[in-house]
C-alpha cells in the first residue's frame, strides 16, 4: 500500500468505526415483546418483483423455540407474513408459506450468514446458510411482494407492527443486514459469506442495495435493543485494495 493511502486510511477509518462499521444490533437475553426495531422503508417498491435479504446473526437463546429476527407484513388486519427468517432454518417463510427447510441444525452462540432470495420471474424463493443453498420454495404465479409494509427486527408480527409473542422474540445479535432489489445468484451469496462477517460490502453488489445496514441502524428501536460495538477491525474496509500480507500485518500490529 502506498504511504499516502495508508495515511488516508488512518485519518478516515476511525470515523467509519463510529458509524455503521463494527456496529451490531443487540437484542437482550431476556425475551420481551418490547424489544424490536420497526420501520416502513419506501424502498419496498423496488422489491416487489424480486429481492434478497442477507444478514449475519448470532442467537443466544437458551431454548429450542424458533425466534424470528426479521418479519415483514403489508396486509392490514391479516396474519400474512410475507417474509420470515428465524434463528433456525425451519422458521423461514415466504408469503405465509413455510419453506419446509429442516437442515442444517444451527448452533447457539455462533455467527451464521443467512439469505432469503426471491424472484417473480422464476416464482422461486431460496434460503441460504453460510453461502450454501439449504432449500427452496415455489410461489404463486403473479404473486408480488406488497409494498408499503412494515419490517420488524426481533419479532414475528401477527398483524402489521403488532401482536408480538415473547416466546418468539429474538435474543442475540444482528450484523450487516442488507436488502437488495433483485435475487442474488448462488455464487453471489457464496461470495458474500466467503468475504467474512467483518468484510465491507461487496463492491459488485453496492448498486443493488435498496436498504443498507446503515439504514437499519438508523431505524427506530424499542425497548432494550442497543447498537453495540462488534469485534471487527476497520482494516477490513480496505481489504479489497491492499495486499493480503499487508492486511494480515495491519490486523496483527495496528488494529483499531
């Protein structure tokens, strides 16, 4: 890395750490219907015909119940979960239909990368865990994702924005949740996972993001949900632009 670029990194990276980078959402150990993040992004119009939602998560639940870290509903007065993902693969649903995935079994207190993708043209939703497809589900012809709905992190909503159940509340951490306006390919999802939890966004996918992690962090939080510092180094932000040996040296001797 050129000396000038190193200097630029040293000046600007600390500010990025204070922002979206290395910030995770923490949902308290004690399940509660009061703990959630809720908002209605305008960008759902860009997801009506195709979308991908990907995030790193770690569950610290002490039981075997499904605990949902994301849900989306757009139909008032109806129990229609258009999107659901939980801390186990059998909790994933698309358009109120369980995806029928039964494996792999996900351990507690371990970070996983999970993605749900869907495309109207193929009428198929896919679920990925750690870069690998673990199941798929066909959807009805001409069925689109309704726009204008409500995303809730940490709760499964039986009505838009309400009717939560503490037995379904997520406990743990979320990191780098991004939503895309198209169905990512299996290769793209695998690449996201292989980059690692601490990596910056894939430069090749930036233009496809419609709701970014920084947008998520700015969404209204309720209860005891907190933004906390994760365990990543800001040097990962420049790993696409420097020699791997230099990155290893910076991580080992100049971490911040």
